[in-house]
């Protein structure tokens, strides 16, 4: 196993690359055509079910299904489209992803040749521990989500059989098929097929999000290492009145810092290119998913369904929160470079040195940020805005669904 932290982080999601068919590896080199075939098969299997769910929704609108029944299928369809969007853009921007991987590996390899300090090691360990905790917890919660939706129909079938003595076959999702999916001869196969579609959706979202967390964390670490380098670029002279000269040695260190900063800006721009369009849909869909699942929790009386939708609601909140949190973390780290220049002993250096450091500080005051296709920044303020929008939609649905008072 590689001793690079970045490779170790990516190795945690290698299994997701193989299952979903995403043609990416931890070292930025493409896999075989086998991955593309797996991706296409998963895409077709998933979206035929999505098409059936959309047909059920349209049929429900035409035949007067109530709001609770319609909103039962809507969050699942929305999440399926989210998984599609995320993986489609990963496929379209595979070259950009591999470039970003190579760049982050190169920066980490270069960092290994520099002097290590306890402060730097503690900072890196803290960031890596948090990243690993988020990925591990997300793995567990997504498995619980899969299990909840997989066993929910079986639980409902068992409860109904105990009450009525009749066995009525149910499926996890409401989908229109060109045959009777509840026939005992085909029901087991349809059931497994729907569970696999659910697995594909969850893994599609996870592979894109986990890779986003990894990229943001390692770019943030590099920004913080850059801050440490800037703060220590000017040594305190023994004589406080002695000015640090702009000599060849200092010029080399300054050029290294400027190039490092430019590489990080370029890396952030690459990450923005890869995720910006899917993030826009993620922001819009999250408001819908949170609103509809919250509505289902309050409107449905069946305890098994309520538990499933509570899990779905919690995962929706967690998914968009971590997306905004890691984007906010990267943005803050890029702006802290400006503070690092201020905290250095710039006032003890030659005026020419101060001029170059001022340019670095000025550039750092413009944050390296990720956006939802330019409409909104990916930060914690955006998360609060999504919650506010979701609450507005939820209140509207509650008003429409509530029976009129006499």
C-alpha cells in the first residue's frame, strides 16, 4: 500500500469505483473498458426503473392519487436523478479528475521532502481523522438506509398477514411495469432488481461525495501547510534592526511559495469544473428531498414507513451538510493564507520582499471557492438557505394537505 495519505484516502472508496464502473483510480491512471461496461449496465438498469417510477407518478396525477401517495415516490426519483447527474459529470470530467489526483499526489510527495514539525503533523492528523470519521460514518448510515428500504416491504407484508391472514406482495418502490410485478413467479426477481437499483443510486451519490470530501480535505491541508511555510519564510534576525535581504536564497523560497499557491488555485478551479454543475442540481434536489421526506414523516401513519423516511430525511440532511461543510472548509483555508502573510515578520524584511508578500496576500483575499454553477457558493450559508427553502416548501405542502376547518 502507498505511504501517501492521499492514496490511503482514495483506497477507502476504490470498491465504490469498481461497483459503479467509474473509470478512476487512486493514482490517476484509467482502468480498463470493463469499468465502462459496468457503468453503462448500471445506468440502464437504474434508469429503466426510474422511467417506471416517473410513469407511476404521471399516472397517479391523472387518476387522482392523493398527495401522500404522490410524494411517496417523488423523493426516490429525485435522488435517482441526483445519482445520475453526479456520475455523469464524473465520467465527462475523468481527465480533469485524473489531473487533480496527479497534482495532489505531486504536492504531497514534495511536502514529504520538507522539514516536519509537531504542529504540522498534528494539523494533518486532525484533518485526516475527521475525513476518515465522516467517510466511515457515512458508510454505516448509507448501509442502514439500504437495509431500511429493503426490508420495509417485507415487514409490511408480515404485519398485514398477521392481521388478515392474507399474503399481499409488496415492493420497495412504486414502479409501472409492462407485466404484473406482483405475480409470485416474477415478484422475487423484481424485488431484487429494485434493491439493486437502490444500491446503485446510493453508491453513485456516495462515490461522488466521498471523492469531493477527499479532494477538499487534501487541498485544505496543502493550504494550511502553505500558511505555515509563509509564516516561517522570514526568520527573526538576532538584531531587530537588521533587515532581511532579498538575496538568491530568499528569492528561491518566495518563488516556491508563489508556485505552490498557484497550484492550489489551479487545483480548486479543477475541482470547481468537475462538480459545479452537479452541485447546482444537488442544491435544488436537496430542498425537494428534505421537504417531501419531512412531509411524508408527518403525513404517513404506518410506523415502518415513517422509520424508512426518517432515515431518508436524515441522510438527505447529512449529505448536503457535509457537501457545504467541506466547501466552506476549503474556502476558509484559502483565505487564511492572507492572515499567514500578515503573521509573518514582513516588517523586518527588505521593502522589495514586502511588496512580493503583499501581492500574495492580496490574491489570497479573493477566496478559492466552489459554486453551484455560479448561482451560489458551496458553504455553510448555502446549507442554511437550503434548509430555509425546504421549510417554506414543507409549510406550503402542509397547508395544501391539511383539511379545511369548519
